C-alpha cells in the first residue's frame, strides 16, 4: 500500500523595500546572500530598482520619483509619495511576509514600517542601513523601537550610537562595499596608471537629478580653472543609465569635455586607475577611499535646508571616511564654500605629490582594518540578521 509523500514546507517570504539607487544595490547583494542561505526555501518579494530586478525581484510598487533629497523637494511630490506609501503598505500586508526588511531611505521605508506595524504587529521588521541618528535627530533611535525589531548597521561606530540613544538592538554587519574590495583595489598595472601622465581625474557630481542640476555647472567651471592654470588631467565622469541624458546635456557646456561612462565595470576601472577625484559627498566617497583615491568633496543644499542643518547636525564632518577614521582628512566644501575658485586649488594639491595627498593615502590604508568583519562577507552577515528575525 503506497503512502502519499509529505508536502514540502511552504517557502518563507521576505519582503524587501529599497526606494533609491544606493539601497537598491544593497538589496541586490542581500537577495543573493539570502538565496545562498535558504535556497528554494525562500521567496523574495518587495519594492526595488534595476539591481534588485536583476536578481529576479518584480517590484510591486514603482520607485520612480522616490529619490527625494531635501525639504524643498517634498511638497510638490507629496500626492505621489502618499500614494506610494499606501500602495507599499498594502503590498506588505497582502504578502504577509515572515519579515519586512527596510533598506535605507528612512523617509519612505520607515513610514511604511510604521503603517504596517499599526495594522499587523506580528510582522517583524529589520532595518538594514539605519537613519543617520548620529548626524541629526538622535531621538529617532528611541522612537524606532516601536516599529523596528533589529537594526543592521553598516558603519562600525553605529552600534555604540544606538546603544547610547536607546535604539533597537543593533549589530554591525559591515559595509557592503567590503564585498566589492576586489573590484576596487588596483593591481600593479593600475597602480602604475595612477602615476602616469595625464593623471586620471574622476568627477562625480551626484546620483540624483536634483544633484546633477545643482552641481554640474560648478564642477565644469572647476575643471576649466584647473586647465587654465596649466594642470593636465583626463576627466572621467561615471553616471547611471537613468541620468545619462541629463549628465550628457549638462557636460556639453563644459569647456573641458569628460569621458562619460555608465557601466559599473567602467566606473570601478576608473576608480582603480584614478589619481584623484572631485565628488559630491555621499557613499561614493567611502568607495573612493577604499580604492585609495584622494579626493575633494563638495555639497550644497537650499538656503532653507542649510539653515535647518546648521542647527541640528551634530558631527564635525559629513564624509563617511572621515567619521570612520575619526579625523577630517578629506576636505569638504559646503554651501558658500562650494565654488570653483576653492575647489580648483584643493584639487591641484591632491593631483600633485604633496603632504595633503599623502595624508589621505595613509589614512585610507587604515580603513579596511577599522571596518573589518573578521573575514565574513557583509551581505552574508546581513542575511543572517534577517533570517534570525523571521517569525
């Protein structure tokens, strides 16, 4: 007499939300690690962009327009944002996941989490890349306890910050860039290119349309000033497919034309061979630092945003590598200091063989050790944290 085979256990469902480019990249790495850990026993659903789509995610809600930066950008997009919040919340509740994973973008993802927690408190919530409570609004950490069960931090100092601020349980899983060190560190031939003429200068005006609009003209004028002062260099401008048309149009006005690259492999190749970089402050500055590329950074927001920031920001730098190193080795030109007249001399300094350049190079040599995860891949540690929190 035959017996019926046992029914296989239903796959566990993990719902991931990443609302912009940086989080989308992290989400893709996390998806890969989760599949390595759980195999066919996991079902990955949620909201993301092109990198997560490459890992098989069909985004249940569009992320178009959610890459919002600055208070001034929000009012005109409010109806769209509110609709996306409703759609995202409904999608989570419909899927009934074993865990909800928020990836960065706290202005959007945390609002979804609060709504989900209010309607179904049984769904555990993990926050991968928490909000920058160490920069401003430290009270957010304690408030997160009401709707976040576990925080997965990507910066080594964040665990102590969340402990002091009475935030949710927080563990350091390592920055995802550590997974990509092999693609960032130059080989002998690429190191030689860093000292060859003309030096390669990587130009990074930002990853959002608003940043391209705000930064491109000054970056172009900076290159003009450098060239007019007799400094030779080869400019390379990495961007994304979504921003290519905007970047190309803005760069056409530059008196010094950059070579524009779009693929990740071309961008990493530029980082491995670059002598120096001019970059809008952000995660890319840590990427450059791990690649050992000295840089000058710049950032500008509206006057209203700057007025608020001056009263609430609690750190001496907004550059991640500076904060991790505990010293401000990378120069920052913010607001009224964000001018070609100030950027050009600083760039000329690090393109040459100078003490300022050497100070950055030596400091960057310590970063990998400070950020170490003991040989374990950050995406794997993040996946372990997610799995440990599933209901």
